[in-house]
C-alpha cells in the first residue's frame, strides 16, 4: 500500500467554531472552507483536519454520523510543552486537564474546543517504551 495523504474528519454541530479554534490556536490553514466542509492543514503535521456538520446526509454509514467527541482525542507532539501551555492559557483556551506527566515519560495537557472536541499537546520527556 502507498498512502499519499491522510486526514481526520470530525462531525461537529458548528464547523466554523471548531475550524476557527484550530486555526487560531494551532496554526492550521484552510485548504477548503465551505458551509458544509472545512478542511485545514499544516505541512508539518502530515494530515488534514476536516470538519463536517453533524448529520450530513452524504456521510456513510449513516449510523456513524453522530457528533465527534465520545472517546476522541486529537493529539499533537510538540517541542516545548511548557511554552505551549503558557501560550494557550494566555489565549484563554479552556484547559480541561492541566499539565501531567505519565510514568512512561509523556508530559501533556488537554483542552476543549467550542464543540467539545478534546485536543492534547504532548512532549516526551523520556523516550517512549519500545513496542
């Protein structure tokens, strides 16, 4: 298999609100910005983040077209977790899990966008365990 691109699509009630959050706080830019779909990208992330309205009739399978959120976590690994934490707090982002460090070396915090999607920024403070 040769994967040429990748994307994560999230169904949310207000696509403009989630798209604005990701643009403002994570520096994504629009590839497509329509009332029924917003596709955002950062070249250094390696995938597009797409927002679709909840209940979109073209979403298949229909029973999976509910709102994003339950158990979903969008995570980004960063170089300076403490600087990002300070920056996002200063920007008024709703932090739902303050800074924590797991015993396996993952230092992280989590925030929520206007539609309830949880984003996590992570920095490895020790090497992750081997698989």
